[in-house]
């Protein structure tokens, strides 16, 4: 028991001899270290915020672009030729009428002739081939 009491007294004397406050130099070193550790985090948050803003912007632009497309029907459903005729499209002779038109894209083109220019819509299939056209007034 004597060893424990001696150890306890030695620890109490050591604690009593320590200063109650840190020196100004130690305080400045601690503050400098804290500030150095804080800077990278603010950059990480800035980068993460920028990436999140880009993702949100690309999502909004993608939705707007998809909504602006003039598609005959939703992608994944075959479009019958009768509905294309009702929309004013004229089927092209090489348009492969036996192949279902699942993912169609309408492309606006300007055709030049000797008398002037004409706007037309081309219906392009998922294979990249033009299937039908219509004249735009």
C-alpha cells in the first residue's frame, strides 16, 4: 500500500507544479494547427457543392431536353405506320416498313432548292436510317 500512496503523492505534486494556462506561444501553435486542418475541409465542401450543382443542372437540362423532343410515342413501344401517316409523315420507300420503330427521333432539316428553302422533319429510327418525312409550313 505504501507504494500506491507514494505514487499518488508524486502525481499530485506533479499536477500542482504544472501551469494552469498554456503559454501564448503554445496557444498560437494550436490555433495555427487548427486553422491548417480546417482549410482542406472547406475546399472539399466547395468541390462537393460544385459537383452536386452540376449534377442537378444536368438532370434538369436532360429532363427539359427530353420533354422538348417531339416523339410520336414513348420509347420502347413500336409505332404503327398508320399513326405516322396521321401525323403527316410520308414513309420513305427504303424505310424498312417491316422493322418496328421503337426509338424514333424527329430531326428538323432545311432543304435548299433553286426556288428557295423548305423546312422538313425527318423521322429517324433507332438504326440511324431516315424512315419518313413531313414538310413544315
